[in-house]
């Protein structure tokens, strides 16, 4: 038996769906006679009164409303964590806590790269994920080891096993706890590594701890750092074993490894000995190590290799023994895997950023269309030309195989060359069907993917939402941190489900809060029906108290929380069946890292979420945003499912056009509106994540110019207190060189917003939008940074809590990728 002796399994295993051992008189009698310690398998309130209760159980017992009390013991802080024991007088006492070697097969299996647990992925996806997030995983391991090294040798590390359906959170900053943290043994109060360090540092320096307040222990005692108990969640040495396996796998498959540990001595990655291991002196009685158990229990997990020369060598020097794919993207996958030597490091993939001067408003072009009807965009305007036999592509693919011993030589600036060389000579008949100047760039990398370009060739627009090759083309722009748009989704949706009348009919009586977009005032006591009554009927809208003018409103947080799927199952199914790029956007998408989080954990709330608001049409409204400038911790796909043009506003197309021009939209977007006869819904401004700090600095400067304060626990972007109108956008470009993407989202358009990218929205007409969040491997670094930023926001801030659990997501995505690659090694004959 490889998982330890039966006693350890009994102590560490979770209790099945049965009553506590303390409710069984026979078992209690045996435990009293033997004096054997056992794990607490019920909540504190159901144990004898003499034992200290955790803070959760104490709060629960004080609740007067019995309906609010938690029936499940899993919310108890000491459930399956604290060890109990009867003393010689038969009195129940606390014996201690579980330690990291008290795990069982179920507990350890949750954290190991076992092939049987891997579904919904493939070999190429595993390589791509590991190439993109492997370094972030290594940084996590290093941070954990460095934190572990600060624990005094005499301190015993406890093990708090993951409890199904419970998200461990820091009681100070609300960040999800990944592994190492500190716990109060009396009340279960827990803090993350960062909060513990800050508190200890301030205590040592005699400074007041101003950033966060620590709740007090029983009898209002202060929680001192030295009285807290170091605790880990991942059992045994699994974290460090998986870290070693990651280096071994990346070296064997030639996957890039620029992780922080590659430039350090190997001892940094050596597994720290558990405190109890140091006490063991008898080899014959020594418990098998996790590495031994992994080898014996799973044939796909081999002994680890270090990140030495093998990991640092370019992929060209690693000779694979498995057959290579004939996919035309194979060589590009090699590039993304880091098969470029140091000499060519500066020549890695870059997307051209064309910064154009901000010009004055151009004269209004004539409106050569009826003012009463806006038709769907004519597909003949943007008809791509396919040429999969391009000589340039053949030469490029052939030249890509000419590698020197040290890697690729003269790596081309791939996207620049491809995009420039794939522009086809359009016939006169084709050009007559398109707006003048609209550039079609078909068949990127040999994929017949209909698309065109907006924002001066900086915004990829995919035309067929169901094209199977979309994700290959999408990925090339997405990994550069650029937004992407997909059009035509409304043709696939069940339009009857998304009309205002259907929402009014089904949910009109529900009470809801509304927001006045002009003043940000929250209006309470309204119903969903009040909102939908004025959606396409201005005179029927709610009016303000002073001028009695119709208000421009948006529904606030409706449907609330995670209720979309439950409240609107048919709409959920319709959206999920037709949302573009399902590899990224679906909950089970192979490139959605959130899908790798086991069901054992609390899944992050990634939507869908609805955004319903009236349009801001008048010239005075151009300074207001439907959604002010902000950024999100995850990627998002925002679908325009309905555009409502209120009665009497069709003649205001000229004002809408001026708003589009005032919003710095390019000529092709304007031509799309005029000649394509589509319904424009919303004007977006999206900025690159790398420009966030410049934007923050700019807004703070403007705030100071206006005499406003900049509190330390607030942020001009996270507070969503700014909308960048034309004058502010012009200043931002002139003073900081920051230029974004001005995007008009028409009916059926899906706007993909990268994680960490600041963006704002201004509705042109009344819109129903639905957004689905996801976690892509290309942008996981921004999730890391934002999680840290959110810690320092005020505790009442909506973004303060870490709901994404980015470290858990990364760990399990890497774990599954490693399992897939290890399984493939044996089948493909890799040594």
C-alpha cells in the first residue's frame, strides 16, 4: 500500500456522508479506552461545549434566524483539520492538527498529474498551455518555497486539506488562499502570505498596520503573527514534485523555459523537508516519499529532471523521437514554444501598431439611405478571397525548416510579412461591391478564414462565427494583447429569445435597481418592467424629479450574481451553442484555463452576465459613458444580441454618426455604418493592458487638476469613475502616447476584450449585451498582476475580493497539461 499506513489514512480521509464518530457510543468507548487521536469530523457547535469553537461556528451559533444557520459542517474552520483526543479521564481535548504527511489517495490525487483525470484537451493544446503559463507556475512554486523557508525550524507546519465546495480565503484581504498561509489554532482565523508578511514587518518596525485591519480572536484578544500556525493546503511535497516534473517535461518536448528558477541554483527547487521528516531516523520505518508513490501509482509520472542545460537549450538541439505534425502551424507553434535563440530574441512576434494623428472631425458624408430602416450588413461587401496555394506561404513554410544548430536563423517578423504578403489583388467587380479602401486579408497561415481589418489594420474582424479555423487566426492577434471582433452571431441566435418583449413578459414584475447613466444615481424600487417599457419608447421612460426629463437608464446587476443559467436556461443554451471561439469561451473550452479547475473546487463566476441600457444620443451625452473606464481580471467575449432604436430616433442617425466620428472611429467603420446599413449598438474604447499605468497616472493628474483627492485605497480605473471623452483621449495620446482601439459594435458583433485591458462603453442606441468571461493562457500574467492590485482596494470595493482563484486555475491547468504530455511520451516513444 503506497499511501501510508491505515492509521494515517483514517486520520486524513474525509468523512463520508454519515454521522460523526462521536454520535456512535461504541466508537466513542473504543476511542476513550485507546486514547487514540482522531480528526474532527463535525462542526464545532456539534462537539462538546468545552472545546474552543472556530469563528465561523461561534458566529453561526449567535444567529437568531435558524434559517440562516449553516447546516453543513464543511463551513467549520476546524472540519477535517483539527485532531481530537480523549484524555485518561475521558474528557475530550484538542490534540493538535493534521500534518502534511497525513494524506490519503483521495487528497493527494487531487493535486497530481494523473492521466485518468485529464479530459477535454489534446497534445498540441497541452504544449501550448505549458509554453504560455509554465513560467508563471514556476514563479508560484518559488514563492511558496521562499515563504516556507522563512518558517522557524521548530515550528510545525499543519495541513488543512481542501474541502469540497469551500474556497479558502484570507480573512484580511479576501484573496483566495492557494497553499501556504497562517492560521490561529484557537479560532481558525487565516491570513495569506502577503498579509502575514506585512503585519510582521510593521510590528517589527513599530508601525501602525493601516492597510488592512485584523479581526480579533476569542475574548477580543489581538492576533499576533508569532501566535499563528503555518499551514499548507497541498498535501506532502506534491507542489515541489509537480514543479520538477514541469521542468522535465518542458525539456523533453523542447518547450520554452524562461522561468525565474532557470537562472538560479537547483537547490532553490529542491523540495523542502517536512518538519516531521527531519525527526525520522529509522530508514526501515520511514514513510515512502511522494516521489516514490507517484512512480509506483502512476506509470506516466517519471523521476524529475532539473532545469539545467537541457531546459535551456533551444528546441532545435532537442531531437524528438516522435513523429512531427504536418500542420502548417507546426513551425509557428515552435516559435511560441520558445525555439528562438538569444540572438534572435528581439525578433519575436510583434503586431504592428500604427499610431495615427488624431484629426479634427471630418465633414459628414451624405446619408444615402432611408432614415426609417437600418438593414443588416450586406455580406457581399466583405467577401474574402481564398488562396491556400500562396507561393509566399509555401516559401515561408519551407524556409521555416531551415534551422541552424542554435535555433532559427533570421526569424521573420511573421505577422508583418504574412499580413502584407497575403493582400490579394481584387478584381474590379469585387471592389465595386466593397466600401472603398476596405482591405481584405484572407487565408492567414493557410487557413481559409473569412476576415477583414478595422482600426487602420489593427483590429481583426472575423466574419464567420462558426468557422473551425477561427481560433488559429484569432490566437495570433490575441497573444499580442489586442482585442478581436467577430461579426454575424445574430444570424445564429434564436432572435425571439432576446427581444425586450420576451424579457418584459417573463420577468417584468421583478424588483430591480436602475442606474442613471448621466448622474450615476441609483434608482431603487423600480421593476424590470419599468426598464423594458422605455427601452424603445422614450416618452414611456422613467423621468427625473427636477426637469421631468426621460432618464437614460441601465439595469444594475440583472440577473443577479450567478442566476443567468438558472433564470434563463433556454437563453443560456442558445448563447453557449452559438458563441464564437468555443475553444476559449465555453466553460469546457480546451483553451479556457478555468475549465481545468476540478469540480471539487468552487468554480469562479465567469457569467454569462447581461448588460442592458438605453442609448446616449444627444451631443451633450457624448461626455457620459454607459460603462465607465475599467478593466477586468479575466478575458471576456461581449455579444450584442439586440439593438433597439426607440420610436422617433431613426431621424437622429446623423447625431449617431457624429458620435461615432467624435469617438475617433476609422473611415472603414464609418463606411460600414453608412453603406452596410447595419444597426450600430455601442461605441467602445479599448486600451492595451501594457498602457494601464500610463492611463492611471494621467487620470490622477487630471483629478488633481480638478481639485479631487486620490485616496490610497482607491483607484481611478478600478473605481470606474471616469469616461474618457474626446478631449481626454486627445490629451492621453499627446501627453503619454497612448492610443487605443475605437470600435463600433453592431448587432451580432462579439467584442473580445483581453484581461487587464482598460475599456469603456458608450451605447448609441438601446442595447442588450451578454458577456461570457474566460481565462486564456495568453493573458494569465495580467490575472496575476490584477489579483495583487485588487488586494489594496478598500474592503467595500466591488473588485476587492479575488473571485478568479488564478493560482488554483494555473496549478490545475499545468497539472493536466503535464499529465497529457507524460502520457504521450510513452505512446510516441519519447525517452
